C-alpha cells in the first residue's frame, strides 16, 4: 500500500511541476509517452537546478 502512495504522490508532483513551470494542461501532460515524460522531467529538473544556482551566485555577488 505504501508503494502505491509513493507512485501516486510522484504522479501528482509531476503534474504540478509541468503545470506550474510550463503552464501545460492536464491533457497535454497525460498525452506524453512515458519516455517523453521522463525526458521532460530530466530537463525540468536541470532547469530548476540551474535557476537555483544562478540565484545563489547572484546573491553572493550582491554581498561582495
């Protein structure tokens, strides 16, 4: 039962991320093939990591 909960939570986290950061509709997200979803999640993750790094560097530059 716990595994189903983790999978369901991961599903909703993916849906939220694509809606939040790309403005995609639920229909567009659910039409992706599983491998397309994995690729897009990797790209989104990299994008968010880069944004966080850029914000951190900008904050450090303001302190100097």
